[in-house]
């Protein structure tokens, strides 16, 4: 479940609240009962591993030995002029 941050407009304390996506946001401060506003906080998204390289996505070759490009964007860009 995600953790949301709320700041009380009365006591100015910041609370971290664990809530389901389907739950309604809280309206009152659990400490003083004042009105709260939901804060936008930093996410905890972390990429781990050796990295993202071209060699991670090896092109498949067909029976003729020619490489097959599965990236359709390069084909789309070739036909367009700037």
C-alpha cells in the first residue's frame, strides 16, 4: 500500500499515512483535528542492476542471418523529413 503525506493547516505537522488506492484522502489531522492538505512527495522508485544498455536488447536474426529490427520507431523516422 502506498504512503501518503498530509500537512495540517492548523498545527503544520506532516503525517505519513498508509492508505489503499481506493480509500478517500483524510480530511482532518489525527493529532489536532485541523484541516489537512495532501502533499506531493518523492517516490521511492529505484532501478537496480548493471544498467540499461543497447546490448541488453539483442536483435534477433532470421534464418537468412539478417537481423530483424523489432523497433518500429526507427522505420517511422526514416520516412519523415525535417
